[in-house]
């Protein structure tokens, strides 16, 4: 299911369908035209044409259900589910790196969602058949705690907490370089990159895009790396990765935002070789959703904090990188 709203704050001189191709990647232009023609996309709450030229102040409303996005059905698969917490309404799962949360346009199997329907009899269906119980997401190569709703009531309750920003999340990361400040905030607007809709850019001073804010604390500062705790106050796609990169401290292993092999080439030959070997061995982002703190649905007023153990490969990476820190 795709449910989203875009407001045109500036004069962009773009057709509606072309604008949505960039915003809804990887959906094709022809498919988007079909959605517009079938009124799944409205501009200012009115049906319009794919060729409509967007104007400043326009509001685009999108409501596309999963059964329209794909003819495929979600298939139950035997995928290991590591449960951190469970009650009648909510489940907290420890997602490993490499596991996609739910099917997309180009993949329909091997996801957390496939494993969830194999493991649980009842999950919320608010987000459609392809996203059973899914309230929020983690990037494929990010590990850690993720919440799953068993009932629609719990789903709505959790969604409200995310919207109101009362859910508190902590991420642990290993980043490149030295941080100028031990504590701080990164605040600004995140937008999709025009040349690559799967990548996001950050602007500290413009109100174009979606507002984002992350607090951070440098737990350990080494010579070439740092162990950093991130506390996202908003939940934008790739937010921590984009913010960390903007600050000049990309996350180790995050090639898309400057933390991959190219970064290792900035060092002297011996370090370059060693860091490259570690990147190849690690094969993920050094980003882990360590904890989540929220208010229970079946016991309103009571908060619970759930932690996901730090993966062994994450601990091993930190130890390996320390080899060249003396």
C-alpha cells in the first residue's frame, strides 16, 4: 500500500506523472499514469490528468492498495523470527541485517513479512496484504528491533505514537572520522535526489522536502572512527545515514552515502588495504536499532523499553578496527 501526501511548496514546472515517477521510484511512468486515471492519485482532492502541470500550493494525495500494485500474493515462508517481546497486541522482533522488511515491486519472497505470516496466525491488515503487521521499517542492511502489530487497534495506537513522536528510538553505529562535537543535533530537510530516486539529499537551510531531526552522542572517539548513538526525532527514509554523511562522518559500510570502499581510498596504502578488507568482510551498514521505548496498547500509560542485542559481527568489527588505532 502507498498512502502519502505531497505539497508543492515551490514552482517546479513539472507534469504530475513525471513528478511522481521521481517520488514513487521504482514504479514506472505508465503504471503511475494508470493510477492517476483511476483516481488513486488526486490533486487538491480532485481527479486530474497525468499531464497536469503542477502549481505552487498544490496538494497531491495518493492512496494505492497492494492488490493494485501487484497481482502476487504474499506466501508464507519458514524464516527465523527472533522475538524480543510479545503480548496480545504487539510483537518486537530482532531483524538481522540482509533481511528486507516487506515485499516491493521487484521482490515478493524472502522478506520478514513472509516469515511473519508463517509464524503468526493474526496480524494487522491496515497496510494491506503485503505488509501484515508492519508499522515501521528498517533498511535491509540495518539490524535491530522492529515493532509488529497483531491487531488493527494496536497498529493505529503505535502509528499515532510515531506520528506524535512519542516513541523513543536509539541506534548504535560506527562511523568514519572524528566528530567535531561529542553531543549535538542534525536538523534540516531531506529530499530525493533528482538523478537517483533511491538516494536522498540533505539541506540544512531549505524547507524543500521533508523535515528531519536527529540527536547524537559520540560514545567513543577513535583516531579514524567513532562509536555513535543516534536518537532520531523524526522517521524519514535513510535519515540517520543521510545525517551522518552530511556531518562528514558516513556510516561504515554505507557505500550509497560515502561510507564504503571509496572512503577507504582516502587513507595511506596499509590502512586502505586493511579497511577495504574489513568492508568486504562486514557486508552491511554499521547501524543497529538498539532500543525502542513506547506505550503499550493493552496497558495504556505504561511504557516499555525493548533492546536488541548488538550483533556479533558488529562487535567483531569494532575490535578489528581498533587494530590500527594505536
